[in-house]
C-alpha cells in the first residue's frame, strides 16, 4: 500500500469548484470566485501575437522582464514602494505566488498567523507545507473587527493577510497594516499580503505597510483581467525572499504560462484600459445586492472590494446553503470552507449579471428570514 503524507491525511479534499460541479444545471451557481466577464481583449490580442511569435517555450524562470518592470512601476505608483525587476517573480497565479512565498519564509511545523475566516487556498497551502495555522480573526457576525497584533502569538514565522479579503470583502486599514508589520518585525517574521482583488476596489488600491523590510506582496491578474485559467500572478519582496521563492517555484512549476505572461504584458502596454469597467461592474453588483440583503434585515458588510458578499445568517451555514440549493441558488457555506470563524455565514460570489442576481438575492433574503 502507498503511504500518504501525514500532512495531507487530515485535510479536506473538497473544493469550491466541486460544489459548483454538483450544482444542478438549472440552478444559479454563485460559488466559484471567478469573474463571469470575458477575458480582457488586450490579453487575448497579446496571446494571438505570442502564438504567431512562437512564444510557447519556457520564459525566464522569474518571468518576462518587461512584465516585471511594469509591476514595479505599478507598485511604486500605488504605494510608493520601490522594487527592482529582480525583486519580482512572475508566478502561476496568485495561488502559485502565495505558496512560493510561504514556503520561502517558513519551515515545516512552524506557526503562521492567518487572517480568519480564511481563503481556503491559503489554509490548504500552509497545511501542505506542514505549518500550524493560528487564526487571526478579522470578521464577526457579518462585520469586520480590528485585527489585533496582540493576537499574534510569539514565535510565528509569518503573518498572512488578504486585502481585499476573500470571503469578507474587507480592506485592512493603514493602521492595522502598520501595527501588524511591527508585530511581525518583533518576531523576525514575514508579512505576506495577498492583494489578488486590489484592482476591484473604488481606488484600485489597498493599504500596505510602510516598510519593505519584511513585506511580501502576492498579486494576481486572474480577477482584474478575467483570466483565471491563464495562471499569471506575481510576488514582490526583498531580494533574498524572492530568490528563495524562485527556488520553490523551480521545484513545482518552473515558470508561469508564457502565453498568459505575454497577454498580461499586452494589457500593460495598452494601459490596462478595460480594468475600470470590470471594477465598476463588480462594485455596482456588490452595492445593489448588499442593499437588498441589508434592507431585508440580514447583517451584511458592504465590501470594500472584490466580488463576494458574506452575510451573517445566524445558523449552521451548511443547513442554510442546502436550503438555498433546494431553491436553485448555490452558495458556499462559511464553514467548513473558510474555517471555524466562517460559521454562520454564506459566501455569495457575484458572478452573474444583475438581472439574475437581484431576483436571486431577494429570494435568498426571503428564505433566510423564513428560517
Ligand atoms: C484571495 C485569493 N488569493 C489567491 C487566489 C488565487 O487566484 P489565482 O491563482 O487564480 O490568481 C484567489 C482565487 O480565488 C483568491 O481568492
């Protein structure tokens, strides 16, 4: 018999994509965090060019230089933090970036403080690498709570945050970021911030801590360019950490998809001109749907960014999700997917047009109130 890694044994093998696959064909599937808008046309154009240029080989391990230069410029313009292109690694999506970053700064059996409720991919990555996860609570009964640096125990090797947050939609404040960075520095720990949804905020940016010293920025083009399948993200941070992350990446994926990289480069060359439309569309959906739930008396935070609502349903989330699924509306229960702090909530991905979302959210509100 084959022996399976101890680190994987206790781990749930269900994924949100699996719930989606089981949804009846005539139901409204609001599960997977994947934009419904078409891929950014400039990316598509870039891929066509890449194919005619024969760009189907490995790129440099760290990714296409011009793409890394654009990312450095973008981080400088948004946050005033200076990185050189050799401090940026192009990765297979934000997922590849987070994994490489965390593996680079932790050892098996070390403790990592993870914002909670958590994005399941973060939790899974940390468990695969054998880390112990310490929940860092940032949301309670439908509302954000201040993330307290005092909740970070001694001896952690990293603090991992997500802003805007999946599933809650909250953006951590400048004060929270600064305090958590200070706390991480006290422990000689890394502060890893996942900014996958940063473009889907009103200003297109979030708050980052003031110093580059222990900061690792994990980003993605999946959502803002609507290209989840192309697998392009990035990691920016101090040279030695990014070099270490590159070693991890060399072990699991070599480099990011060459066509995807070329596509994203084309979108940068054209000034990321479609992104504001994507932003406006998802922010508008979030405002309208949150308004419906709020009016119905369901505690729901108006997201600072991203395309999720995470209402508090005050009951076992699996029961409520099953009840809604019986009505043809499929959502993700807050527990077990987003950890124990997700219990009592549902995640609704706003990945259908408002003409379908609004009646569905009204029906959801009726069902939840009737429970
Ligand atoms: C917070 C967060 N980070 C990272 C990812 C991974 O996305 P990708 O690997 O497609 O960039 C997701 C996907 O849903 C996410 O929600």
